[in-house]
C-alpha cells in the first residue's frame, strides 16, 4: 500500500476513533439569558385603605382574574411593618408568629 493512500485512510478513520454512542430523547430545552435594564410598571393604581400599612405579599399577576373570595394581596399594619423592618435578634418568622393575633394581616380582595 502506498503512503498517500494510507494517510488518506487514516485521516478518514480518525474522527470515528473517539466517537461514542448516545441515545436521543425528547424534552424541554431550558434557555437562560442574562439581561439588564429597567422595569417599568404598567397600569399603576392606588388603593385607599382605612388601615395604615404596606403590602407584604402579592398573590396575583397582571392580566389574571381572581374570584371574590380569593385575596389579591396581604396588607400588614404599620406597626407590624415597622417591627419587621427593625434590625434585631428575633427573626421575621418568629416576629410574625408572636404578633399575628394582635396585628393580623388583612387580605385585599
């Protein structure tokens, strides 16, 4: 066998030396993209309440409907919000447990 033919055969066989067999399956392809920018709120509206406080959690998103008995968000009293914001030794969960009976979060419906 001549040298150029042997070199050609060796070059053609080289990619298959390290090849491995794999199985193909269907599934979701997760795409993650790092983005930067500014969030601009749409449809901002203010709610008037007889209780002074702040919204602690929102249980809905834009363009969704809730039934009358389902809360949209939870409003905590001003005093509880101040205690939760104060830096101290007691954790937030323990603070909420201690003061839950006195300052009950109010559901916004």
